[in-house]
């Protein structure tokens, strides 16, 4: 059977036979990635299991599959359950509702009402910032919870280890919110995100001034905040009423590379680097799997590096690592990991690696960065900064670009080899 026939039989679209892709695939073969099993894992996670919403039985099935692959490779494997919210949108909807309630209390023309409004709004606003950076807050207990799990395996070094690197890929999939259905709507979402944060902060300030100085004249000035709260409320309630994606790119691709590299390093261990291969749950609702892992292993974080692999199989994407991430306050990847990535990119230009900022949402590496763990994210952005099929119904197995997956795996492996030699 020809290569094209093989892709068609597996239900995949064959990559275009451009010179750069042929050269890239030849390079991948040269660097040994034809031993990769990533595409097999993508087919199982996205094709056999399908949509894997956070805290759902399908997410658990995906974790069980990963555990089976780790155990089959002879690795010491750990299953770590945790509880997590069923929605990543609901905390922000609750904050918007708090803002609307505050406006009602302000309208009562009572200093006590204004004081209560200021207090509630202050708590909600602080909680929004804490939620975006993975910290406990007052809104979290109000969100319904479900059961999830992390699965990870320890891949020993061949000799005495001098460093540990955790490779992270989440197995859960997102829903299909309206704001992700077109580039224009996604741009609108970015604007609303910024304006929503500004509205929360401004409301806290205005409510506090009204309460502190009993300035009834300012009550009318607070009314223009109502449309902002209503828009935020609508956009954060709608997603949880949509179906989950198949999640072939986001993030069967990243989880598959983590498993494939674990299998590879189990056969061919690094000399001085111990690898922890981690498949997280509940990334899509706020990186709760990463948070649970960090909490459980808090005493083991010294000297640990983290590399997150997410959305790395999209058409038109390339081998891309982030130069900065974080929705409001920027978090930057570890300089030593960036330097290693730059060395690999210079040594293997055929892989076509580049760096871009990613500030629309978060990755699991964002959670590691927020806890001071030196980290780097691989996120398959196109050169124009677009994530293909992101949180859309079109994120299907047929849309996965096998060459992009192979190139990313080759790059991450070379990065670890570079770190191991340094």
C-alpha cells in the first residue's frame, strides 16, 4: 500500500507533498522519530474514545489508556485522583453576576447596600485574578465538582540523574463556545476579556468610593458597567451548553507525544536526566490536573523542569514554543530552556521551529510557571499566531497533520538530549 493509501485507510488526510514537508519527514526519519507511536495514540484517544470532557467517563478512559501504555513500556506508573470543577467558565459568570447584584444594591441608595456591594465586588474581583493564576479563591467552592485524575510515569536515567524534567500533556477536551467559531469572534473575546477585567476593577473602586463617602451622586456613574457585566455573563454561560470537541489536536496530539517519548526513553534512557511523563486531566477547566500534581509533589519541585505539549498537530502550524504566556500578567519561559530550544532550532533548521507569544488562555506550563518551576510550552500556533481548529467542532482526526506531530516530537526529544548533555 502506498503512503497516501495508508493515510486514507486510517481515515487521515495525507499531508501535501511540498518540498518542505518531504524534507521535514526525511529529517524526522534521520533523527529516529519513525520509532514514534504518537499517531497511534492520537487515533485511539480522538478516534476510538472521542470527546473527553473534563471529569467525564471518557476523560477517565483516556487516562486509563495512557496508564496501560506506560505499564506496557515497563515504567513505574502512578494514578493520582483529584476533584475539580466541571466548568472553567462558571467562576467568571459568577463574578459577572456579583457585579450585577452590586449595581442593584447601589441603586437602593443605601450606604449599607453600597458597603455590601463593595465588599462582594472586591472579593469577586480578587477571585477572578486568583483564578486566572491558579490560586484558591472565594468563587471556587461555588462551582460544582467532579472526579478526575492524573497519570504519570517515572522514566529513569541510565546513570546517576542530575536533573528531572516533567513532560506534560493533558487528555481532556474543551467544549465548542461561540466565541471560538471564527477569528472575528475570537478577537471579540480577547477584547471582552480585557474590558471585563477592567469593569471588575472599576466597579470595585466605584462601589468602595460610594460606600466610604456616601456619594450618592456617583450611583449613576456605575450604571454603564451593567452592559459589560451582561456581555461577560452571556459569553461565560453559553459554553457549558455546547458539545465537547473530539480533541484530536487539542490535545490528543500533545498527550500522544508525551506517551511516545516515554516509550522511547524507556528503551533508550537519557544519561543524566530522569523524565516524568505526565498526562493531566482537567486542563480545559483551569489546569486543575497540573495544580493537583504541583500540590501533591510540592516537596519534589526543587530542580524540576516542566515542558508542556499542547495543540501540536494542526494544519498550517509548526514547531512553536511560547515566548510569553499568561492572560493578564505575563509569565516567561525559563531562560535555560529557551536557550536549549534555540540551540536545537539552529542545529536542525529543517524542523522549522519558532517562538510566539500565547496570551489568550493558559497551558499546563502556565500553572508550573506560576509556582516557580522553570517551564516551556510547545503550542502549535501558525506563523500568524492562530491555533488551528481551536475549541471547534472541526478539531477532528482527519485534520491532524502527522508531519507537524512528528516534527514537534523530534524537536522535544532533541531538546531533552541537549539538556542531558549540558
